[in-house]
C-alpha cells in the first residue's frame, strides 16, 4: 500500500511572542517548511526548507510531534529566534513576516498550519 499523504517537515519559529509565516506568490501564508524529498529524513528536510525559505539556521529546534491529516503528514518542530536574527525570503518565498495571534485573523493561513498552531496552544482563534 502506498502512502497517499504528502510528507512535510514544518518549523514553528517564535520571536518575542510572534510566529514567523512565509508566503509564496499567492495570498496564503504558511509556516516555514515543505515536502520531504524521497530518501530524505524529516530533520534534514526541516533544516533544508527553513534555510531555503528564510535563510535562518535550524538551531535549538525541538521536535513537537508527528501529525496526520487527511492528505498531509507533518513532522513538527519549534524553535526560538533571537531578535537580532532576521529572516530573509528565498527560494520560492516572496515574503517572510512575524505575526501575533491577533494579526493572524486578518490574513489567509494554510488550514493545516492553523490546526498545528492550535494543537500547540499558540493560537486560540478560528
């Protein structure tokens, strides 16, 4: 039996009470991360995706869990980002931005990412 779900490594980056989201050339925002390449481990995918999308190093991250949704699986990590470290959009990302819980209500966020943030107690809305 083949796995029909997309396998993702996802990183919640926190800085001074705000969550880092990234955006491709579309209105929807998401947590940094992406698909795990064939033969790649979820830790390596998290490191690669975070570096490609934000230029931030994958340091001090802790594994939060493995979450399964209808069509996606997420290996979820969380890390704190020092205020002196600034993300920079790269690869297919056009914008990186820090959001407070309240500010997230004003933008479109990938629904599975909302579920992940709620499961970790980082947002209360929606």
